[in-house]
C-alpha cells in the first residue's frame, strides 16, 4: 500500500507522463524504483505510459 504522500507524487508524475508533459529525470527514477517494488504503482505508471502512447485505445488504458 502506498502512503498518501507517495500516491499523490506518483499521480502527479503519471498525469504528466500521460499528457506528454516533460517529467524530470529524478521524478522518473523515483517512479520507476517505486513501480519495481509496488504493484499498484506499477499499474499506475503502465497506464500512464499506455495513454501517452495511444490515447484513443480505451480498452488497453482501462486494464490496470
């Protein structure tokens, strides 16, 4: 389970990834490390990356 602080930070990063906004290297490293150790964080980051790649594919974006 993610703490509130971690979840909010990860949500902000995922929002930027999904919208195509530039994300700092430090934030991406932090998010990747968190995603390696936490399944819900991994799902959030994967969904954001899918949305960034193909925003119109609603089926794949709803998987996690």
